[in-house]
């Protein structure tokens, strides 16, 4: 399989025990923090998702949810259609980076039109959710030494541009089942830790002997950088950042794995991981997820209040316009 190459020597991370303990602390921090936003904001009033009293256990609730029908239909389509061959074709299609040239800043504004159909916790636009995530990260990890994390949180969903149809920019409007949602390895047996697992039974790879065993086309402890994950906005933006940014390896881990819920939350696919995946990538992904997931119920930051800060940081880590 193609090398993902996301990790390098970790010269700047804190001790492992501190990072593990920080995850639970951050969840509590985000739930308890007042983000000092005007509760009368028009943005806030339009969304059922803004609920500062929402408990941790209530996130990713796929049953008692106003979006249940739409979310389940999304995962039915995803699980039935995302095959090993589909992933290879999408990688060939998008990793040439020949669609358009646009700065990260401009892309953030462009994507304000998208709402993720797979997300049971929010109906906010991508820009609104990006600000929630970034400001949560910035509150918990202030300071120049963590500005890379603030940028990562702000841009983490920009790969969703693939779902937009815009002939001028070169995007064909991929169905959302091929760009968003939880991700999983292809080329090996599907894990029961995936949400709506039952719909995989209609995926052609389910009965393909090359892909339906525990290891499939891979081998034990091969390393996540050596496997193909289902094609998504995560994989697209990760590859863009890996090739066109100055973001550190911790950020690349966050971008690639933040939707890999059957792994970082479900605890499966560990047999494919090497030591680096367990000791480094998993911990940084868990830390990021406290911002990505648990910030969704909090008030909406005002873009004009933090625009100058993020624009400068984006220019630091993406000094050139991006080839999408």
C-alpha cells in the first residue's frame, strides 16, 4: 500500500502520561468553559445544536436525534458504496491537486455553505463549526507554541469542498457519503465498532476473499501510514497539508485520524498499528477530538472577533496558495 508517512521524531511532545490525563481534563474544561459569546446572536438562535447543558454521553447519539433518519441513510450509502477499488480511484482523482488554486483563508469562507449530513450533533455550517473547534483548542492550549493546533482545528474539515459542485473550481460535487462521516480501513474486514455496521453486508468487499479477512491485503502491525482509509475529507486535507504546509506531525495526525472513530474511540484495528501509532498518533487524535466533538454544543464565536489572529496563523503555516 502507498505510504502515508504522517509521523516523524517527536521532539516536542509532553510525556505520555500527561497527554493521556489531559484528554479527560479537556473534556471537563470545554464543558465548563464560558466562551463569552452574546447569547442573543442570530447565528446561535438558528441552531438546535447549541445546548451548553449537553452532556458528554449525549454526543454521537444516533437514536434519539432530530437528524436520525438522514444520518442513518447517509451511513447506509457510505457503507454500501465505499470499497477498496473506490478508494483507489478517488485517490487517483484528487491527489493530483489539479482542481484549483485558492488560499486556506478563502476556502474557509467558500465552505460556509456546507452542512455535514453525517453529523448527529450539529446543523451548523462548516465555518461555524470550524470556529467552535478552533476557539476551544485555543482556550485550552493558548500560546505561540500551540498556534499550529489552533490552525489545525480551524481547517480540519476543509476537505469537504469535494462535495461542492463548481465547474469553475474543478469540483464535481461528490455525494457526501464519499467525503464525510466516520472513516475506516478498506482492504480488510469491516469492524463491528463502525456505526450502522449492518449496512456493510451490502458492500461488494464483504464477500470478496481478498478483503474480508482480519488482515486482508495488510499484515499485523503494518502501521496506519501503510493502510488505505476510506476516502474522505480527512485524507484529502491531510495529503494537502503534508505536501503544502509547515504544520508539524502532530497536526497531520489530527487531520488524518479525527474521524477514525472505530479506532480512537472504539479501540479496534489495533492489530494494524505499530508502536508509533499507539504512542503518538492515538494520543494526539484523542486530544484533538475533545475540541472537534465536545465544542459542538457551545455558543458560536464571532468571526470578526478572531479573524485577524487566524488569518496571520494560516499565513504562517500555509505561506502559499494551496493547490486543491
